[in-house]
C-alpha cells in the first residue's frame, strides 16, 4: 500500500487468539504497507506486552503523505479471545460486519496487486470500475479501500458533476432533493476510523411506506460507509435488546419498497414510557455500538424519541456509575443522535405537509368509496363512511374532494351546533332533486360540532333515515385504511426522507437539535423535532379550547384550500354567491392532447364552481378540431358532471389538434359563442395551443379574454408547474405494472425485465418510476444511452446475480423511456443483455403502453385537479374585474409550485422555462433523482 493511502483513520486495535493467527495477521498488514513501530523507545521484534492480559503486542504504522495523516494498528495476542466468523463469500461482504476503510486513490492497481498475490477480495460495484474493495484479514476483520478521499463522503460526487447528472439539478426552483444535495456537500467530518452505526426503527401505528423508509436508510447508510441496524418491534425491541437489534445488509431490504406495513415490526411499549425502560434501551444501544437512531413513527413515537435524547446523558452517567458499561463506552457514547421520520396515515403532524402513509391510506379510502358508489347508485342509497382521524380531518377532506362526497365532518372545522342537521338534510335533499341517486357522507372518527359534541356515523344515519327518508348504511373502514401496498408518492417520500435522515445523522453534532425530516412545498426539509411535536399537540389543545381558527392554521397550507375547494364544487348554486351580472362569464373548457387522469375532475370542478358563481360553463367537445369542424359545444349542468371526478380518460373528448388548424375560424367561433374565458386542460399541445391563441390576440379581439392551461399529461413535461395532472396516476400504474413483472422475474429466477415507459422527451416517469420500483438502471432522453452506460449496467447486473448465488429470487428491472435513444431500443437493450449474460441470466422486454394512462385517476390527481380548476375560475374573475383580458398576464399557465398554485404568463414560461424543441421544461426539479436511483440500486458510479 502506498504512502498516500491513508486518510481519516487514526488508530485501531486487533486481537488474535492464537500465535499462528497473530503471525499471519502481522504478515498480512505488513504486505499492505504497515511497518512495525518503535514503542516507548523499544523497537525489538515483539514489543513487550504492556497491558491487560495480552501475551504479545505489536504496534504497526503507515503514514499518509498529506496533512500528516497516518494510521496506527495495535495487534495483540490474547489466548482464549473469541474469534470473528468469516464473511459469507456468496453474498456482498460490505455491510456483513464492521470494517476498517482506507482511502486508496488507485483501486484498479490494488485489484491487480490482490489478484497477483492471490488475496481474495471483493470489488464494488464491479472489478473494472471499482469504488470500494474489501479483503478479509486472517482474523476475519473486513478491511475496505475506497477511492473517496473521505470514506463517509457521498460517492463520487465529483464524477457525477462531470457526467452532468448532478449539475442538472435545478437552481432556484424548489426540489425535494435540495436538502439531500446540501447535506452531502456539507459533510466535512473526518472519518473517526470506526464505522458509524445507524439504527432505524418503526414505532406506533404502522403506515404504508415505512418499509421504503427502512430500505432507504439501510442502503444509503451502507453507501455512506456506515453500518445499518434495525431495531425490531419498535421501542419494545429497544428495551429488550439482544436479538431485537440486528444488522441490516444491503440485500436484506431487497423488495421492501413494495411492501405494506412494517417488516421490522412495531409495538406499543409501556416500559419505554418509564425511565427504567429507557435505561435498558440505552444500555442495549451502547452494547450494540449504536449512537444514532432514526425513528419512523407518529407523534407519540417521536415524543418518546425526543425524551430519550434529552435523558441520554443522565442515562449514560447512571450506566457508568453502576458499572453497567465501561468508562471507555461511556466516553464514546455521551451523545445520542436522534432523527425523526413521520410515519402516520392520519397526516396529523404539524411542520410537515404530508406524512409517510397518508396518501396510501387515502388510496384505500377512495377505492372503498368508489366501490360503495356503484351499489349506492344501484339502490339509490345513502352511505355514511367513517374514516380515521381523531384530531385531524385531512383524510376526510381529501377523500370527500376526491370522491365527490356530499357532506364531510372534520374536527378542525366543526359543524355548527344544532344547525348542521338542517344544513346537511337540506343539501342532500337538494342534490336528490337534481337527480342524484346516491349520497355519500364522509365523517372523520374525531368529528365534532362547535360545542365539541361528538358526531357519530350512527347519528348521521338516523337523521338521514328519519328526515330525508333515505335508505342509509354506515361503513366504518377501520384497519383497511392502514393496509395495502404503498402508493407511488409514499414510496418516493419515504425514500427521499430516509436518505435525508442518514445525511442528517452524519452532519449532526452534539449541539444540533434533533431534526424531524419534513416535506414543505415539495422540498425535503429538516425541522426541530420537539417543536413539531409541540405544535402537533397544540392542534388538539386548540380544538379543546374551541379555537378552531388556530387548529386550521396549524395544518399544512393546502388543507384549508382543499376544504374550500370541496365546498365550492359541491353545493348547488346559491345566488348569494353569484358575481354581479356584468361580471358573469361564459367559460369554455377544452381538452387537448392525450388523456390524463384528472382531466374530468378538473372539468367537473370548473363547471361546479362556475355555476356557483353565476357563470355559464361550456364544454367544447373533441378538442379544437371538434369545435372548428363540427361546432361541438354545449352547456354542462351540475348533475351532468356529478360522477366525473372518479372517471379516467376524457368525458368531453380530446385530441392533439391546436387552434392553428384555422385561427380565423377559431376566432369567429369564440365570437359566435360569446366565450369570455377559456380553460385548456392538457399537456404540451395544450401549452402550445395557449401560446398560439395569445400570439393571435393582436389580430383577433375575441381572444382578448382570460385564458389558462391546466397542465394534464402523464409525461409531466409542461413548463410552469412542478406537477401535471395525470402524472401521479401514471406513476401508480407504472408502479403496479413493474411490481407485477418484477414478481414474474423473481419467480423465473435470474431475469431482467427491460420496461419501456412513456414520457416523450421527458424522463420524469422513467426517473421517478425507477426510484419507486427499485430499478437497477434507468434510461432517460435527458441523459441518453451510451455504450459505456450499457456496459456498466450489464456489469452491475452480472455482479448482482453472481452475488446472489441463486439463493435470492429477486428479479431486476430496467426502465427505459420511449425516446431515450433511437439506436438502443428496448428490444436492442434486451438482446444485448441476453447476449452478454452468457446464460447466467436472461432478459425480457415489457411495454405497458396505454396502461400508463391509468384507469380511475388517483386521489392526488383528483384533488389537485379540483383545486386548480377552482383557482382558475377565480383567476378569470380577477382578470375580468380588473379588465385585464388583453394583457399578457391573462393567458397563464396554472402551476403547482411548492404548496402554492401559481399563474405564470404563458409568454414568460415559454421564453424562460421551456426547451421548445425538446418539448419539456428547463431545469426539471426531479433530475437529481437519477443519481439516487443508481445509489439505491447499489451502483456507486454514474452511468
Ligand atoms: P404513534 O407514534 O403512532 O403516535 P403511540 O402514541 O402509541 O403511536 O406511541 C408509540 C410508542 O411510543 C408508545 O408505545 C411508547 O412506547 C412511545 N411513547 C409514546 N409517547 C411517549 C412518551 N410521552 N414518553 C415516552 N415514550 C412514549
């Protein structure tokens, strides 16, 4: 080993239990470049025994050539000392046990040296381009070599920047990965020479996505050079210790992304609430060498976690005083790092917009309510559906909005005491008069009236049966809401937050307050854990004090907006809400481009809100060509659109034609039908259509009206927004499809599926799809495909299958965007892989095609659609009231940026944010995820 091979290691100690092992170890390290040290002036062959019960002792030393870096190794012979079990050669060594990691800049050279000396080694990710090499010393210790200057630094961040992957991350716009990036850049702590041991646990109520979080923590911790541990059964496991705290290896968490619940278990633990329980927990952690704990749970679990951290110094002191731990241990573990991840289906934690599990739970609720709807319509029944949420109405409100429910009861905005009965019965009777055959009422389990009286599902049923004479049934969804596979969003959120939790651990100091990993405005954030817990408890206190305004304020900013949207798009027009007669508009709604989930929900909400405000909603059927060729335009009524929120596709028809088919004729049609405002729902063609109309304003006065595009495309390639309607539905469809083919791949053993996904020239679906399905490689149009990439990915596959040695049945998945390369098509890639695999594994291709548009849209797409549509009508009203119809700003792209809804002039979006030829936005926020897909697949290089 050359002299510049050392960085960050200061001293470590090894113990041999026999003379033979001692000599072999001495020779082994001398071969690595260590030299015997003179010790206290003695420099003979065997330095004299100096301490404890060791019979022989040698000090070895190797010097680095920069900053005075050096490493010292103390080797002792202690008869009867236990010996380490050897690494299992069939699987990856890294992560099997603690290892000492050296900096070594020229790893290929090392590969040659080890091969020449017949020393067994394992290089990762492959032998051609190794990032890490591991050998086992004669004592069974794992010795690693890394070409990262600091073994704890992010792998090859420099290489990534050169390859363009990292540098493509946005600056300026918010991205969920920003904090991840910052944290990785900020790690300056020197490796202490001992691997950091990071434990993760799940606690409290289980939530879908917890496994994805554990997977991300384990893999990213291993990637960052740490040992990962799982504490099984929540705090119960921490208190019991022993086998309840186990090391997690890379392969242990394979396939966990798709699993619901928590595979490491959770339990309610009374003893952790007592100091004695926490004392045992502290002892167990220290015995396992763990000083960092990532807790994924609800507010109870996180309260416990914070208490544990504040107790920690006293607990350690007590353990030291009672000799339960040694002084050395006490000194090493004076500080405990705690990081919180919020796993809770209720979305009841303040400080974060969404919690892990909330959207999956919403999926379960909406699936159930959609199913109930068909039987309700058949029998003309009313259903009262009780959903979870003791102090939080998030699930109830979002479910009501997504399913088009007729009434909703939540704790934060309680129904007026003694009035709600009339309000509800009158509303439902009015809906029935319009021709509705079903009534759905969603009630949160903690629903109350303004005097804090509980409103139960049975109370509501009684009222509807007796006063409205409806055949009413109650359905309590209960634990169904906790179960099932995590949805796409939860997998993404849990993965990004798990990664950031590890970064938070590594950048933590004793002075840093315990962080909670949050998401605010589509950006992963760290918030003080204790403050978040306190704020959460404040909601319950505020409700108890009937301070409902404060309770609402403490919820995420979108919550109130969603509640208003439900109100604005549910009730029948009330003349008191109408705008002045001269401000009433005839609003045209047209769909352009391919169908995308949420198009109908947006139209429904626009129609309903128009009617509520006295406007006239007009459906333009079959896009601009239908309008121009067949004059297809008609008014829509409240009942016409009633069921549209749950339907996929496009009820009014859509195609790719734009108004430049015949601009003059289009202007004439606008004039003929006196259109005062136009909503275009669609993707990049819709964006182009709006731009054309805006440019044509100079010539045609009938286009001098407020116009807007509500982005809706599975490709998520409309500039001016972070999310288009339909992209969440698409990701969920791709995810389900990939889960299925991955299952098939694992059943057949050693199979790779190359799956072709849509997205045009935008790699969004491939990238996020890759992250949430655990793809081993993704190919996007932004990065293209090169032979080097293919070679590296095939090497990685070979290595993965070789390490599994046929025992692990997990299949491998590659996601290729349809436009990633003209030459390397999906079939070509499949063939190359099969050829190169030399029968060691096989490749198949799979193309989900139009399945990706999804069936029914996801709750997220439905809710977003309604919110955007209602805001668009308000935007039109504002333009009209201020006479802005001819201004540039009145032709806008309605976007979701962070938690806000934004209106950006189309001309501005076009010139500042668009790659016109590539039909995609500049600086897309999700680009940096490509790197993370590689990391979590076990590739530490940038393809
Ligand atoms: P959730 O985390 O889903 O809110 P719980 O409130 O049941 O679920 O909390 C889970 C576990 O966290 C409890 O069983 C207990 O072990 C621990 N815990 C909760 N609150 C505290 C507390 N105040 N002090 C110590 N431990 C607590």
